[in-house]
């Protein structure tokens, strides 16, 4: 009887260890995802600014050609 109990406790500890490793990995992946989301937002904003500058530059050069 005690051997069965010991085996069950061993499996329980193993499962708990795997669960904690999984939780830790999930936390790290969530952090990484958050960081990448922020980076994507910043880069999209920069791309919008670049396109705006490019459009303004085109308009100025067209205005010079017309005059």
C-alpha cells in the first residue's frame, strides 16, 4: 500500500513540476508577445510618418515644377 502511495506522490510531484515549467514558459511568451506588440505599433507609426513626409516632399516638388 505504501509503495502505491509513494508512486502516486512521485507522479503528482512530476506533474506539478511540469505545470510550473509550463506556467513559467507561458509567462515568458506573454512578455515577449507584449514587447513585440509594442514594437509593431511603434514601427507602424514610424511608417505612417515616413509616408506622410514622402507625400509632402512630392507635393513640394510638384509645386516647384508648376511654378
